[in-house]
């Protein structure tokens, strides 16, 4: 009987330990777990405060993957290290606790992407961008990091839609046809692709020089030039090193279009801070913390997500 009691006690301890190890996730204070969504991050966009903690306390380890979890009123970060340990950080990037197993993202819902308007975007060599991301057009991206668009497609050019139909752009207004296609096909998630050959022209060139791209390989090379040429990067990151990406922004650093939206829709509230993240799928999301109305999310072109 004594042996049986010892065995039962051991079993309870083992179950409790397992639940602590496998059942816990980033505990966002006051949040219902059912309200929490996540985005997997480009690792360069883990909060700089969190990266500094990892570099100081785990100098021999690298970040395998990283995430941002967002509730209604607060958010936090997760980092999986190469030693299979995972670390939790709050919205300030401050370390909270660690676990001896990777972060279990399947416990949460994947965050939505906003559908932007008016920019040329292209799947190119990248992966599908996820539900709702602006599928209207092409944007140049390279090596997993967002870059300024440094060229334009010269009309006429043709976009191949996910169902293999084509839309030819011969005038600015034709771009609305792509948006209309996605409105008519709400379940479509894949991005349109540009049809080759296609002519491009670089922005800001001293002399206009038309270049013809004949394959996805050519497009990838151009995207890499956009990334590398003169240190081009998203305007929010210009003049800042990697350690400042995803840093907390005060109200003076936040895009005017976001401030205008908040002033119009939340006139009695005020912005506490903001961060701009880049997901693993190369999607830009602006996270804005308000004093009374919690956390809001905006897409790359300031479109409100939720």
C-alpha cells in the first residue's frame, strides 16, 4: 500500500511537471487565452530589449524562431533558442520566464493580415503572404527583409491570378480589377504573379533606363539590388541599425496616417507607444497601444486590421 501511495504521488508530480512544461504559454496579464493571436516574426524584429537580454544571458545560443502574441490590452514576445529553451517577454521586451521546450504556437490563432490598397505587390520568389494581405499588386522584397520599392513595372504589364486567369494593366485604374478579383474570390490566399517578360524602370535614376525582366531569377536579382543599393530599407528603418528595428516608438515617430485614424475613431484616447514588426512572411504590421482601448493593429499601408 505504501509503495502504491508513493507511485501515485510520483505520478501526480510527473503530470504536474509535464503540464507546467507543455501547457504554459506566454501569460499576458488579464487576457483571455481565446483572445490571443500570434504572428511569427522575422527574427530581426524581436523586441530589441529581448534580443539584448538573450545576447547577455545566452551568448552561445541563437534565436531559432520568434513570435509576438497580442491580446486585447497587451502583448508580448516569445523566442525559441537553439538549445530548445523558449523565453517569454512582456510588451516592454522584459524577460518573464523560460521553459525547457519550444513555444507551442498551436495553442493560439494566427493573426490576420490587412488588405492594403494601391501598391504593386508580387509573390515573386517569396512564399504566400497569408490571408488578407494586399493582393492588388507587386512589391519588391528580398532575402526575407522588407525593402523600399525601387522600381516600377511599365505599363502594359500582366498579372497572373491564383486561378491562372490574367489581368492586364494598361492604365492606373486597371489596378482596381485586381482588388475586384479578390473581392469576388474571398477565399483566395495566394498572391498574383507578374507575367514575364516585363519592363521595369528604377525610381530616382538620373537617366531613364528600361530593363526587361525575363524570369523570376531576374526579378529576384532586382529585389536584391533594392535591398542592398545605398542601404535602402523601409522608411521606418532608415538610419537605424538592427538593434532599433521593432523598437518602441513614441507618438512623434508614428506614421501620420495611423495617428489620423486614431484621432478620428478614438478621439478621447491617447497613444502610449507603437512598434512595427515584420513577420516571417515579410508582412509589415504596426502594433499600437492605446491608454483606454488596448492594442490596435494596422497593415503596411496604415489600413486598420482590428
